[in-house]
């Protein structure tokens, strides 16, 4: 099992910076948000640690400040929508949905394969110094070479989503996808047999920043009792983006006052180049238009089912 620790938006402690980390100043939405220190990757195999470049203390991933936390999103960046076959691949992953503030955190991730299961163990390491505020913690999970086919991904033991490994080239591209695990509001676990959910409303920012993940809201006026939001896949194909929300069955014995629950979840669009895009979602015929550029704009644009 190999551990990879990738700090993002970090200002690392004196012990780390003495090993040669470098600092940069960051801005979000035109605002100064503080100094961060970027560093390279530390790989850990069992009890042996090999550091590719100066980083934090080699045993940082063993620190008590590193606690298990499931991923909030994983996105391909191959331009094909697939994980490549037969070669190692650094899968981009994130903590956060864009609505919270992080500073000084890092992602530790270990990946192993068992048959058609891809097992990811993820931790968030937070015992670092930082004077900024960032909407995500970004990192990668170093995947071993995979055979062609579909893999069930388990994050910290919980079935979370599926990834396809292929060297096929799409006829229209680029293609990439972001996948979010189920949202377990009952904290009992779930059965990963996703059912397609037809959304009642989709909301997105009127102008989103290019090169960054983009959060969109999916709203259901009638989430069935005993269900929770399942994996959400957002697939970008050239200038078209499609959101595919699902539901799964909770393992809780849920006592609902009504058969229908009004619920909203967040799905994530992969980072985009500047330009205009069409956005669609399962359940709605309407196509919404939005722009990715150098700035963001507050507010949101929504499309929803007809009231008829």
C-alpha cells in the first residue's frame, strides 16, 4: 500500500519550511486570502518513506492530526473521461464543496486494488500553519496500474462510486467527469445500488471561475423516505455538461412523517477552460447556459420543472 501526501494551500510549520518549501501569495475572487506554501509529494510504502522533494516531516501522515475523512469529490483530468490502463495515475481528489473555509490542511491517500474493487483510504491532516481561507483542499490519490474495465471505488471502506479504466479516445472531446460519493445524512451507511433521480431543479452560478471545480445544486421536491443522495456524476463533453444525480437506500430504519422529503445536494463540474457552456440534468428538458472566465459573479441561475 502506498501513501501519498499532497498539501494544497499550505503554510507549513518552521520544521517543514526549513526543508525547502516555497511560498506563494494566493487570491480568490480578486481578494488576497493569504500566503500558502506548495510542496511536492511524499510517498510511503509500509514503514519505508521515500520523499521525492523537500516536504514536511517524513512521518507526517502518522501524526494524530491526520484523521480519517472521506473524499468529497474525485475528478478525472485525462481528457477522455477514463482512468488510463496499465500505468500509474494520479487521480485528482478534493475535500470540500466550495462552501466552507480551509487553511493548512492536506490530503493523505492510499490506494490498493482487490479484484474489481479500488480501495481508497483518505485522511485530512490539519496540524499546519496558514493565514488564508480556501474553498477546497486539493490533492491526488496515486492509483496503481489498472486493467481495462469498471471498478467499484470504496472510500474508507464505504462503497462510493465507480470509475472506468480505458485507453479509448472519445469521438468528441475533451471529456472529463467529477464524482461525488453518497451523502449519508443518517450516518448509518447505505447500499450502493444507485437509482437515477430525476431532478426538480438545478442551480448554478451565473459566472464561474475557469480552472477550478464548480459547485451546482440539485434539488428534489420528493426524495423517497429511506433514501439518501447517492453518487453524483457530472460529465463534461466539449462544451456540454450533464449532471446525473442518483439515490441509494439508507441502512437506517428511518421513520418518516411523509413519503416525500424536500432535499438538495451539491454536485461538482470539472475545472473548465474559459468559454460558454450548456448545462443539463436528468429529469429536466431545459438547457441552462453559463460562462467560465477569469472572475466569478454572486447569485445563482436556476432551471426547474414546470408548475403545470
